[in-house]
């Protein structure tokens, strides 16, 4: 049973989210964590262009947990979080990436991740998440995982439109949660002075996997030095007590309103998709011959679909200069029945696209 969008997020802040989050979540039945879809044997006739290692799956990403999420893990005594809580406490004790705003991924890790994403995501042992529990292949902080992990799916039931929605949601929550974390620092630890290192740069300590100098670390924590865990728990408790009005007052500005509006639009497009009046086979499809047809990859490299020769040939007859209804009639006249529901699925997966999307794809060179 599909719950609401609100149900996907930590109870620490979920209750304060806007009314959009009362809407039913987009069900992603093709992305299966317990039996990873990226590790399974390809279906007969299909060709997967990318696969993950079964022992690490997509847990080759180090999340940066905002202060209230760190506190939520520490303040949650559930036994299923024991391993993740222990890993988090170990990170806090090491003082690498530990700030009043967040327990962050080490900067060296982030640099390596960005440089190796295409070649190593889902496949490199060196990039495994510190909160990943190998026994059972599960997330040790699942209930309080970050926005990136919550909105990532390797394959989407509704294809490209669903990816657009989850991406918009990630941007909205990423922005508002950063504002929330900043508010908590200013109100709970106003004397904290954090050192900012430019993106893509490393200090010598970063390079050598060492914490910041003691005096730098002490400045960043001010009166909370030595009581980092208590600070994080206080952050979680304050957020948990927030109403929707409190959340809006702290996080809302022109940018957050625009991001929320975009998320609403993307949700509507994904939850109630409609067949476009004009469609054409996407010209930059990645096509791999397979027995009886072709495997095509369109909107993302993790999701290739098998199309029979007959279906692929039928889709090639669509063009932007002719309405979809006319093409379907011509196909019927030739004895080819292409259900609109199947054509809509091809549209959702960006295998056939409307003129505006085709122009966008070509301009991006994607």
C-alpha cells in the first residue's frame, strides 16, 4: 500500500512539511532495495548497460546528515538503528566533517565520488557508505536517512517524469533543510564559527584523513565543544516540536517557494500523465541489438527497456509533423494495433518525446 509523501521522511521533521506531502507517494515498484534490481539477472532479451555489485548495491554514497537528522538517529533507541548509531558516534569521535550544521562526508571522499561517479557508483568497495550494514545489506539509519537517499531510485515506474519529480523534491528539501540547519545553529550555538573551505578544495588535514586542528574545531563548536551529541539531539527535539507554520517561517523565502511550486508541477505531471498530441522517436536513444528486438536507454543509464522489433518499428513511424491520433490510425490501417497505454509508457520513459523535449535533448547533447 502506497502511503503519503510525508511517510517517506523522518518523523523528526515530516509533520512540519507543507500540505503537498499529504499527497500519495509515487510508487516506485521497479526499484527494489531488498532484491536489488540493478543486481538481478537481465530479463530474457534485455540488455542492461550498467549493473551494481550485490554486496554493496547503490550504498556507495556518503550522505551528509544535517544536525537535526544526526540528533534524530542519536535520540532514536530502536534496535534496528544500533549499527548506524554506533557508526555515527564513531564519526563524531573522529571529528572529521563534524560541524554544528551537519556530520558531513569527508571532503576528500566527495571529491573522489564526483570524479568516479560514472565508473564506480554501485561497484567500488572504497566508496561504501559508513552507515551501510553488510549483514542483511541494509541501511543503518534508514528511518532518518538524508534527502538524497530518500529520493534516489535506480529505475522509475513512470520513467522520466517520475525522475523529474524526485529531482525537484530533492532540490526543494535540500534547500529548505539547509536553511533549517542554519537556523538551529544560529539559535542554539550562536557563538559557533565554522571554517568554510571552497568546493573542490582540500586542506592538508583532508588529504591525510585527519580532523581539523584543535583550535579550529573548538571555534566551530564554541560552548558546545565536548557536547556535540547533546547539541545534535537538541536540534532534533526542536525540529520535532515545530508546526507547519514554524517550518515555513524558518525555511520559506522566494527561492523555496519557487522550488516548492516546481515540485508541485512535477508531482502533477507524474501522478496524472497524459499522452502528448505529437510525439517522435527520440533521436539520441542508446540502442543495443538484442534477440527479437532492441534494448533502449533514454532518460537514464540505469534503466534500459527491451522493445520488440515490431514495437520499435512502429514507434519509428511517429513524427512531430503529424498528430499522434493520425499515426495510430495509419498503423491500424496497416494491421498494427498500438494501445495508447503502451504509447504513453514509451512517452513516460522518454523513448518517444514531444517536440519541446526533443529540442531540449538535442541542445543538451544528452
